[in-house]
C-alpha cells in the first residue's frame, strides 16, 4: 500500500511504490509531509528509507533535520500552543482572528510539513508585511504587536533553532516558494535497487574530476575534494542506469531466483555455478518479459542476466571493483552500513568510494567466502583466509568476525591481476628494468634457489608468479600455498605441467588441512620439479631449505618472505623461524622489492631495490663474513636499478658456478654476460614494439611464453651451426620472428 510505513531498529521505512507524488524527500512535498507526520508520532527515528523500485536511504544527520522540524511543529501546536486564539487575537482584535488563525494554522499544520523552507520564508515575509501595515493605525498596530509577540515571533524562534533553516538562510535571497532545489542541496540519499543490498551515493562529490574511465560497462570517475587528502572513487554501475521497466523485471526475476539457492558443492565450483545461474537468469528474464508484455533487445537481456547473476550467484558490488585493473586493495570496515567502502588505487592511492556496504552485504559475503574456501568463520575461528575468482578479477580475502572485531564483520581484499604478471609488463610499469629481468630469466633457465622479499603490498607474489613464466613449459612445477594467490590456473590453461598443494593457514589453523611443512615435504616426494612456495611464514622454512639442499637443486626453488633486506631475511629465518644459520647458504639470491614514496609522502610506487647474492664461505654471520654481495642496487637519484661492479666484472659466485656446469662457458665470463645482455635486449624490444604497434597484449603471458621458447630455439640453432650462441644472429632471427608475430595478432 502506498505510503505504508514500518519501523524497525529505529529505521522508518515507507513504501512509495505506485506513488503519483514522487518518492524522495528532496523532490516531493507530499512525501516529506508524510514522513514528518510519522516523525511527529515516533520520537526515536534514526534513519529513513523510502522504497520504490530503488531504495532511498537518508542517514542520521539528514533524519535529524526533519526530526527538528517535527519537534518544532509539536511544540507550536501542543507544548507552547502558539496556534491558539489567545496568542493570535482577543478583545477588539477579534475581527482579525479568522484571517490570522487560518493563515497560521495552515502554515504550521500543512506547509511546514511539506515545505519547511517555504513555510519559513512565508513566515518572515508575513512578519515584514504586518510590521509595514501596522503603521496605518494605532489600534491595528496594537493587534499586530500582540500577534507578533505571542505567535509569529515564538514560531520564528523555534524554526531558527532548526538546523535545516540555519543551513538554508544564506540561500534564501531570490528563492521561490515551491522550488525544491535547496532540499536537493541538503538531502542526498544513498540509493540502491531493490535487488541489491549495497547503498549507493548517486550524486558526485563537490570537487574536481581528475580521471575518468570505463571498466567494462561501468563508469568510474576520480574526484579531488577540496580540503581532503583522500580522493573519491565514484562508480556508476550499469544497474543504476536501467529503465523503470527493466528494474521491475530484474526485481521480479531476483525474487523468483532467490528461491533456488546454490548448493554448497556448486558454490565451491564458482565458474560452473555462474554459468548455471546465468542460464537460469536469462531464461527467467525472457519468460517474465513475455508475461509482462515487455520487449527488450537480446543484447540488453544478456546484460540484465549478467547483473542478476552478479547479485545471486556472485559477490554483488564487489565484482564491479574487482574488474578494475587499477584497484589493488578493497577495505570494508565495521560497523557495516555506516561507512563507505575504501580502495587502494594504482594511480591515486587510498580512495573513498560512493558505495556503502550494509550488514546484509557482510553476512552474505561471509557465508559465500566460507563455502568457497571450505574454512570456518565462527566463534572458534574469528579469522578467515580465502580466495575468490570472478570475471575479470582474482582476489585474496581476509575476513574477521565480531569475536575479534567488536563492531561487526570486516574484510580486507587484495586484488590480483586476472592475467599473470610478466617481465615485459613489469618493465613497462618500471617495477624493474630489462637487465634485472634478463638476469632472473637466465637464473630461471639454470635452476637456482632464490627468495623474493619485501613489505606487504610490495609486489612479492606478483613477481614470483612472473618468474614462473620464464621457466619453459616442459619443466614440471609444484606450488605450495596456504592462500591460493599464484597464477596456477592461468599457467595450467597455457599448457604448463603444474600441480598445486594447499596447506593449512597459519592464521585460521583448520585442523583438516595439512601444515605447511608437511605439504613442502610432500612436494619433495612428487618427483623432479620446480618448487614455488607462496609465502614462508612459519616452520615450513626448514622444509624449504631442505628442498633447496637436496634433489630440487636441479631446478628452481623459490618463495616469498617478509623482509626489507637480505640481512633482514636472514635474521627472520634464523632467529624467528629457527633455521640453522648455515642452512641459509642453500639460498642463492635474495631479491628485495619495496614500496617507495614520492617526496610529498602522498604517492607510492613499487620497485625492485636490491639483488643480493648469498655466498657460501661463512659460518655464523654472513653480514660480517662477506656472505652478502649485491649484484644490483636501486639508485633513487635517477630511479633506476643498476648492476654493481661485482656483476659487471664477472665476480658473481652463482653465475660462475653455473658457467662451470655448462660446456664452453667455463672461465669465459664474456659469454655469460653476452647471453644476459641478449635477453635484456629481447625484453626491451618486446616492450618497445608493443608500444609502437599500440598493442600491450604483446606483453601478456601467452606471448611471453612464446618469446621464451623462440629464444631457446634460435639459441639452439645457432649453437648447432657455429658451436656457440651467436648473440647477434640469435637476436636478428628472434626480432624477425617477433615482428611478424606482432603484425599477425
């Protein structure tokens, strides 16, 4: 029923579906009057929701402004009884009573409810008019004076104390009664369609737009708001641009589809579940459209089915954000429903969004993450580590429940690139240079052990994943992780022989899962393979160094660890994780990446900052005994990673050790260095040509694998023809092939 209301937990909810008078406070005097009537009856309202095909929610501050108007009306009518005969006109002034009483009662009981600003303006004009007219006669002046002092002035004083009136006073010059533009200035509801839970601040913030782009069919704008350091990430999803008939159709379909809850097994298989629900959604929408007599194009019907899938089988508004390649982190803080969602943006750092997740959102996400991961989130397990995959995005989830967070559920979501990072992509982003890429490519070809260190968010896991692509596909790869972050699925789809093992989370400690050290030891029994550890967090470090020491030495063994330098990594592994100091010698290299800041301290950027070789002739402390030797160092003066004299002069222990095991390279450093420079030249050429032909897809994983394979083929061809790898000939052959390849795709 139109304007039917209900109150739950202090929230006044009014049904405006079917209203011919509008459905928002700022646009309709009738709706505002109905709301104020309910506020007069109920004294403890903290929020207002007006429900139509969308829901318009007004927060506590906006609700309070109307509560003050409602209180002023009640005071005027009952407490101070301003609208009473004795306060308006008595005795000889009774002849003015009818006119003044009707005018005042109409102002207080009708106009003040639907148009408080207009009523206040009418009141001030009436006071001014009466003062002017009172000069006509002494008797009339006495009547006016009584009327003003006992009725109009007290009413004006009541309204002057209301926040809404105080805010509007600077804008009243030239204001026309009945114009609702001032209400639109002060009443800005969060909006959401009926089929979704997340609230949406539709109006763009007051500020300068600094960036604008599209993510699939979603509009994104970044605003710099005056007097604020944090930018505003303003997103307009396609579900907010639908016609009324499309909203009606989508809401009806959602109500039916919600009865068909996904089963636990289906949720675990996310891709299959989405396909199933997309098919069901499309069929249901077509049937409902036919039943309602609506004609919707097939292309738009597909989009509606995608939206419906997103809010039934998917993660709702989170999927919109996870599709944006420039979003790196998503933060959802408790208490839900009160705070906007925050993101970390590639170009603008931490941003506030125009999206407000609700408690219903949080409960739904928590349930979905539990089912996807197979891990608990309850009183006994207040923390959940999980990973999700949606079209266009992959993410790692950390969730906390009220046992740990007293204000309610909270989430931190680390977005990973949907496609794997590659060396050419990193070079294009200036995360590293081609010489470093060539060095790591060379080491990956000859099976070394290395650790990637850095702070949180420095790019450790992304870089480790990119090194996997530099290994030729015919080598078997084993991956051990507690939270699935490395691009195993992508590599599998690209033809790699790869197996993933999942270990127990160090935080959640689910007893049904194997601890990390047992998983690593199991990996050693699964045959000759390259071994990658997602992150070294605890006692699995001992098993990893065992892997580095034994048969796995024939291939790459690598992992990530938190640390800001080679010594920091050594200190953590030996003193925190209990690995014997000499076992650390099994590590060949420590690569350190870090987040650096600009001089103003407001922007950060990621760089490889150090490549340290671990030498073997030390006993207790490698820092004191010359066990750490830098091969490359970051120079902030020109923002570049440069080789040290040790590397350039051929004094690297690891590279010389490789040379001793390659026929023709023993004692010939120039051949090793020439091979590394050849690889650097190839990486530079890939990036340059991709930019030149304006096709950055050439930097992606599929091309990177082909580049690696063709390099080895041309190198092998040269070796057979002339006995050595002729760098000039290999580069010419490779470049001719790559130019043809770039034109063909």
